C-alpha cells in the first residue's frame, strides 16, 4: 500500500497555456507534495510542441485558424488536443510507489493506463517499438514502444521530464475524431480506432482513477493545487503570454 495517499486533481477544461503551466507547477513543487495524478481537458482545439521541437512549417496555418500553440516541458512531437483526455503523473524522487528509473516508471504508468482502458471496454495494448518512427515530428504518427495502441492505432502518447527532485509524465488519450483538423493543419491524419466513437470521457476518467487505486492498493485523495503551485502556474502563464515558446529550465 502507498505510504501516503496520492493527490487526485480533476481539473475543468483549461486553455493550452494554463494546462501546460499547471503541469510545470506540479513538477516544480513535486518534492514537497505526495505523488499526484491529474486529469484535464482543453477549452478549445490546441496544439502542443515538444520541448526541443523546432517551430514547424505549419505554424502560420495554425495561427491563421486561431488555434493556440503551446510548448510542453516534455519532449516528443506535435500533439493536437481536440476532445482528448490528458493525464499527468508527478512524483518526488523519494517516492517508492513506482519505479524510480525512466523506463520503469514509464512502463508502470503504461500498465496502469492499459488496465483502466480495458476496464472501460477498450482492448488497449502496448505499442510495438519503432512504428512510424520516421514521422516522430507528429506524436501520434510514431511509437517508441512505451505508448499504448488500440486496433493498431496509437491511442495514448506520453512523455516524461525528470529533475533532481522528481519527475512528471503527461500524455494525451486521443478520444474525439480530430482527423479533419489534423489534415487541415498538418496535412496528415494519424490512424484512429473506430472503437472510440461511443466512449464516455467521464466514465473513462473514473475507470482510470480506479486502475491507479488498484495499482497503489489505496484511495486517491481528491485535492486542489496549493497556493505555491497556483503562483508558479500563474507566473508560467504570464511568461507564455510574452513568449509562447518559452519553457523553464529545470535542472
């Protein structure tokens, strides 16, 4: 059983800048908090770029369509957030609830997510490594072997950022049919499973919460951001208003 209950943050839909700023705040304060599981959605279709991803050629097209573009604190390629459910897991280095190494923690989180997805009626499974690796500029067109697929289509794309004091992993669970937007903005649409058409987002979130509780053998504790986390998130949002490509340098 977990030494202390994990925090559960069930956030309302947020802007692209706010969603990414909150994840950064949770990571910045991870050493002083119990491990945290966060679920959130997006108020409007938005795009996120990986930490080191160069400004892509389609940026002007997205701007012309009025779509917010934000840079993540994690690596990887472009993600279109349009009707997806996004999760984040943050933990201090002192936590013993999950493996401390990069691959071990990624695999642990992946197995818990697969458990929840299957409980929701989806035959999810680990993605084979290297599928579509030549298109890794677009997150849902490539796989490293640590993602989740459904009907041979990538369902969950995740990325992790590690610091001296903790780590944060977040990922997008692609639920809505966003093929038209992908095509209009990027000129390419990743394959999507038709099994997702009737999936209930709230029901899936509940199944995923229960999967984490099973893995931890304990209850998640519903919580809110601390005042310090809120301050960090607000400051990060203000920095993004000045430069949408800016991300903090975490040692």
